[in-house]
C-alpha cells in the first residue's frame, strides 16, 4: 500500500486514450469524510429503524432501474464490458438491493437461545451495526461489487466509505449519486478517490470497524496486514482459477455452450469464471474439438454494440500482462490449439493444452479469454488437478450421476460448487472462497452477517 501516485481516470480500453481525469481526495477532506461517516453512524445508523433503512434501499433499487442505460454505458466506457452484460450487471444490482430490503427484518431479528437444562431465565442474540466500514472495489464489476457490500451493510445501519478502482471514477460518482438521491443521509455512503497510502491511513483509523476488499491476492495481503496490525476485521474476495470438471453428459453441445459462456464472460476477466477445463478421457477429444470450434467462432468486437460477446481487455496494461503470460506458457511447453492473437488490446479466444504442473500457467490465473483444457482419467484425477491450485473460489461440475455430483462437490476445495449450471449467481446465494481466494462471504444471509455485532443478552 505504498502507491501515492494513484490516478483516477477514464481511459479508453481499446486505444489507451485518457478521456477524463479526477483529482484524488485531500488528506483534510478524507479526515472529514471519516468524521462525517462516524457521526452519521452514531446519529442515523443507531436511531433509524430497520424498516426505514429498507425503504431507502428499495429506492436505491428503483433508481438503478431508472438509470439503467446511463450506468451500463459508463461500465462499457470504463472497462469495455459488452453492453448486454453491463445491462445484466445493473439489473443484478437492483435485485440485490431489493433482496436485502425485503429480508432486512428477518436477517436482523433477535435470535433466541435455548439454555442448558436447569438454567433459569432466557437469552437471545440481538444484531446491531458496528460503525464505519471501508470498501475497496475492483474494476471488473464496477456496480455489482459495490451492491453486494453496500446493500447489506447499509440496511444493518453501518456507514460506508467506498474506494473504487482508479479506472472507474465515473461509475463511482454515479453510484454515490444514487445513494444520495435515494435519501440516505450525508455520510451514510461516501465515495473517496483515495491513494493507497491514504487507504492505509483509513484502515488504521480507530473509527473504521471493518474493511471489505475485492481484488488481487497481493492487494488482499497488503490490506489484511494493515487491518491485522489495527485489529480491524476484514473480508477478502480475491482471485480464482476455477475448475470446470466434465465427467459425463447426455448433451455435450450444451456443456460446450456453458463452457464458452463462463470463460468469455466479462472478456475473460471474471474471478469466479471457469478457467481450467478437466475432461474425462472418453469425452476429451469430442469436447476439445467442439470447444475449440465454439471459441474460434467468437471474434473481438465493439463492446458498446448489442450482441457483442467479446471486447478488448480492460486496459493496455492488462493486455500486456496477458500477452506475457501466454508467451511464457508456450515457452514452457503449452500448445495453442486456437487463438492467442492480440488485436490491439483484445485477444482472440484462446485454448491451451499440454499445460503441465511444471508450467507456470498450471497454477496462474489467466485474466482474459484463455482456457486450459486437461485430459483426466477418472473422478479422482479430476479432483486432484482441480485442487492443485493456490486458489479456491468457485468450481463447476458436469455429470449425469447425482451421487457422483455430491461426492465430488464434497471433495472440491472451493467456496462454491455449481453442478450442471453456470451463470447462476443470485442475491440469496453466498459468494466467497477459501485458500488464496480469501475469506468471508457476501450475498445471501451470510452477507448480512459479517460486519454486525451479535450481542448476547442473558436475562436471569
């Protein structure tokens, strides 16, 4: 966390042209933002009712739907997500805010405790807010990542300081405006264009009670180190190299369609997308042929045009990094079955084989439209490769055997297992990982349970 030269700017992902810049917050402004958030928590967070906060969150959902076009267009402008996917992201955000508003009373209800036999009186747990929280969010889902953090915590009564990715300043300001226009008081949700050094100071501030970061393992380790020194709770959602295990199917074409969809979503820049495809020996040749053909049929195009499936990577830097990864993978023995061509900052969909354990690509996360396909002898071999990674975010399993599905799901070292389905994220389903993919959960009931005081009240 030692970068003082953070620049908040909208840069055309295709050309690298800087379209707009925004000043970073001053130290005095940041101190005032923390103070206001702390005061607002004391005044509003503790005195407002759950119903009042839920009503505000419902209004946020309404504004997302009203401003759908502008929010989605900004996402495309900043990080080149295909426009149809950007619309989907905005719609998902509205659903998340409605979900937490709808279930706020349930999630924050008192929880009675059955006392040990012979004990007199009663006991229950009452949930309440903890205070100011800092969210550090990435560029690949400029709206969604905020929704799953801010939604539950605002309905709890916590107040939020939001440090967005430097390449998404217009999304950051548009989202802050939504919360303001919905009627949240000043200090409930505050965008801060902070440098990394300033972020470190915020984490160390005793008024800040928690930090949620979605990003790289390197950033997560840096934030966790500062949070640990200051006894500040942290939730981390980091990278992933999710396996896609195919053991049996009665519709290979549908499986291939799912494989392409999960690998190319967000131009291949999604942390919980499938990246390693582990295919049973008897299906391998047919899968590889169909998958290669389907990937080859997708061409990079203008992401602002409806129907686009694949745009450029998010920045010239991201494209340079992926190009270098591919070069090293091939130098170390990987075979390029299709793709691998860089066109400006875009890449043609790429399929790799012969990625062996001594190749760096075997354990790296490819953040771009690159898939590694492995032949596996059986269920045990698939699980061994699936778990042979520092990451443990999501995973995908395709099988016609229901017993095998649960058996394999139990053995996969990941925070999420999707069986015979992709793209099934939903507000009620918890999201998070294990190992180097981080810890803590967002979405679902668990998402409203991370930054909350679970206070025991025991009555004699």
